[in-house]
C-alpha cells in the first residue's frame, strides 16, 4: 500500500532534515520529492512549488490532499495524527514546553540567520565578503549553542537526549543544527552536552538515514 | 489571591507582545516585570536575567517555580495548562498545524531577521548604514507578508481571524508583526487580508491592552 505522505525536501536543508528524522523515528513511509534550492534561481521559486508553499521554502508535507508547511508544525502534526509507539512530544505540559523551547531556540534564533536567502542578501546587497559571512554564521550558531549548552547542562530532565531518554522534537532540531555548525567550521568543543546528545542521536538509524549525505539528491563522489 | 504567573517583558518586544496578548485572551492575571533591552548593553544580559533565560531574550514566563522560555512554547503551555473557555489552538490536528505554520512563518522567517541584536550586528560588524538596515527590514517583512497574504487569502478556513472566527496563536503573532512593519515603514496596502485581520484583533481589548504603547515601560509623551 502506498503511503499518503509526500515530503518536498532538499538534501542540505536543515528544516527538511528535521522532518525526515521525525518521519523515520515514527516509522512512517513517505515519498520523497526533491526541490533543488541552488539550481539557477532555485526550484523553490517555480510557480508549481509556490502554490504548495507560498514562502518558497522547504519542506512541504502532503498528507493525501492536505498541505502542511513549516517543519515544527509538520512534526507536531505527524505526532498528533500518527499516534504509533514513538511520541516526539512528551506527555506532560511543562515537559512539552521545554522541548518546544529548545526546538524554537534553534528554529527561530539560530537557523533563520543562516538561511541561504539571508546569506545571498548579505552577499548581493551589502557585498559582505565570504570570510565575513562565515564569521556571521559562526557568531549566531556559536552564541545559540552557548545558550543551548547551558539549558541542557543545568536541567535535571536532560537525559541521553534533550529531554529524558528518548528522542523528541528537540533532538530533531539539534542534529541538523550541529551539521550546519560543522559545515561552517564552528568549534563545538565548548558544547559537550550538545556533542554528547548529537552522538546519541547519530547512533540511531532514524537519524543516519535522514542525514544530508544519505539523500538521493546529495552530490555523489 | 496573587497569580503564580510572572512575565518578563519589554514594551517593544514582538515576542513579549505575543505572550501578553495570549495571557489577556485567556483572561489570566500576571505580574509584569520589565527588562530594558536598550539601557546600556541591555538588562537582558545581566547575570540574574541570564540565569532565567540563557539566550538573554525576552519574554520569560514564571509559573510558580517553573521557568518557561520562547514565546510560542509559552503560549502553547498556557493553552494546555490553563484550560478555560478560550483556546488558542483549534481542536482538530490539521487546523492546529495550519495555525502553527502561520505563527512559525512569522516567528522563524520574519521576526528573527529584525531582532535588535541582528540590526546591531549589521551596524557594528558590517557598517551597514541606517537606510540600508531599513531596506533589509522592509525586504524581510514585505516578502514574509506577501506569502502570509497568499496563505490567508486562498484558504477557506480563514475567517474574521487567521483561523475561523476566534483569535488563535496565529493572531498573537500577526499583530506584533504588523506593529513592527508600521515601525519600519513597510507599505501594507498590498496585504488586505493581513490588514483586515489586524483590525479585527485591535477591536478587542485583549490585544489593545497588550500593545507596546499601553505598557508601563513605554516612553511617555
């Protein structure tokens, strides 16, 4: 039986990576449709894709006829609509709030500043040279991880993963942000808890199978 | 009886404004503690506040001893923990996903690029002149509202408010973003649905009482 779930994804998009992890953790089969963000002016701007996603951003999820946008909203939807064994949000409201706050600290305060369209603006409009764009990335990722490290290290409910001993929405966000940090040459040495949780995640097949290099649209060789 | 809820807020912070709206819509009393983001290097960086909020961002909510961070996570928590008559998230999963996607489109893809710390970086590190910083703001707010206008105008479940005929989390985000747009001189004429919903919200006392100018820490006169 074919799955009703279709994911529009790009191999290096952190936001798509989050949703791929969630789908895998929940054991949900899906059809992958790739959107090449860097070919020409980007397939995300084609009229057909804009109809699905007026922001021209990946990911977009289809569940049958229904269209879902924004990675965190998609993951919460999957968790609510597809119950299953694995829950990505904890059962208690105050723990859910903590998981969401970690996810949002990454999704609002770290990731958007390194979005491709932002770097393009810095380059084209402000003529910011590449070395300065790299420093910009390192600044926002570094200061974000500094706060996240404190949040994780000081809180008693941090376990093998961000919240207790099972992966949640927070881990779905942490791992792609670590990939991005590595890509931009951010020194992760000062963030031992972040590194430990990242390693625990990457020991799981659900995370490895969602990784950029494991995607069919990743460059080969 | 005194409320267990304490909100750390700054009058002009969009993120704090969202939570003030939510508290008012739910009819929850709270103690307001102001954090001056612009005095000196900013009270948000004081050690005492950093202990509550390692990111050094407002808002922070206390519920008794418990600390909550990130405006969207705080609003979802209030909606779950304080049931009451007014629900800020709709009862059906696919509608909740739509409300969250609208909120996240603002909170992730518009607001963070205009955060004070980002504008400060553009000024101090890249020496971007004020007129260019204003163009930066107008670009991100304008393109964000363009996508939001399409999303709202085309969807059958848009009503008097973003989702049907009662304010939700999405409206808690839309209104502060319109305030920010006005502050930065963004032309809102091309966004009639955004303007219509903003007007419907501002007809409600819960929104008016949460507005920047109505705050005790707003400059007088």
